[in-house]
C-alpha cells in the first residue's frame, strides 16, 4: 500500500533561511502522527506541504499518490482536511458556523451563489453536533468563542470526508477546559474505524490525544527523530528537540514534561 504522505529529501528555502532541511518521512494509512518542536522548527511549513499549499524548493513530496508539481492541486486539496490559522483567517466573519462548514464541499470559504443539497447541509450540521457546537450553527463565525471557532474549523476540515486530516495547533488559545474537551474529542475521532490518517502539529505534550501512534520531532527544519510514539518520544530526544534538559512523563496515555534540576 502506498504511503498517504511521502516526503523525500524535502527542503524549503526562503532567501537565505532554510525552513525545512532535507526532511524525509512517511505516513501510512491508519497512522496518527504528532509533530513536535519549538517555534521556528518548520512544523507549519511541513504541514503546508502536506496540504498541497506549498511546494518544496528541493526534494519530492507525494500526497495521496500525487506528486506535488505534477498534479492539479485544486483537485487534490478537497481530499485533504486542513485546520489552520491560515484557513481561519480566510473565513468571512459574517458567515454562520453552518456555512463555514458546508462551503468546504466546494472548497470555498464564503457562501455566494453556489447551490448545496440538503444532504450537504445535514452533514455539516451533524459534524457541528459531533464537535459540540451544533447550537451555534446560525451564529456568525466572528462572534464565536475561540474554542467554538476551533471546533467549527475541525468540522469544516472533515466536511469532505478527507483521506488525510491535518490539524495545525488546534489547541492554541484555548483555556484548560477547552483544551481538554478538544483532546478528548480528537481522541474519539482517531479511534473510529474509518478515521482518516491524521497529523497534529503542537508545541505542547499535553495536547497529544490518546490514540496517536507516531511522532516526528523537528528542530531548525531538521528531523531529530521519527517513529512509533512509545519508542521515539523519550526524555533524551525531547531534550535534544527543545535544547534543554527535560524529563518526560506519561500517565494514562497522556504526556507531559518538566525541566530536570
């Protein structure tokens, strides 16, 4: 079976700065990856490539059996669910939560003259309910709380029943209760039989939901380590990634870390 995502020697350069430096790794169907690293590590850049929204300067990136640079990305992107700040910033604040979700069916961010079937609207409403925001379906996106907006965005990312789901720091800006609710629902999602291959980008170990299977550690655009979560996420590798002496702890499938004294 072909990988869902295959990066081979991928480099991204902006002027003199290397955002990604010779990155190679694969994601197979059924895997759930978390990408960890400090600010500026290249996490969001890597996710933009996986979302077919950025092309490598060098190397090769294959997403869902399509090689970037040899495929119409507008046909590829509907197969990929993306939740990110870039997408959120493109959503018209006046659109209702329901419209924010349902417009993903056409790959647009604002409702205009396109027609949607009742089946599309029912699916959008069901997704809002599944993520605990069904009651705000008729409210403008701009009036929602940060936690509500995050969950609406994930519902939107799932609207097209994607083969690859990409979540770029979905817990950013949430309070403790909001973060824990998001972690719990994401854990439920990835445990479902037909859930898509999923990639979660985060700075924080506490945001890794139970059920994730693999981890990619990045620093300065380079891979520190990549592999199964239980084998790869260690105190030593975490310390190298964040350039400080860290002690990793795990309890009930949840992770945290503290600085060694």
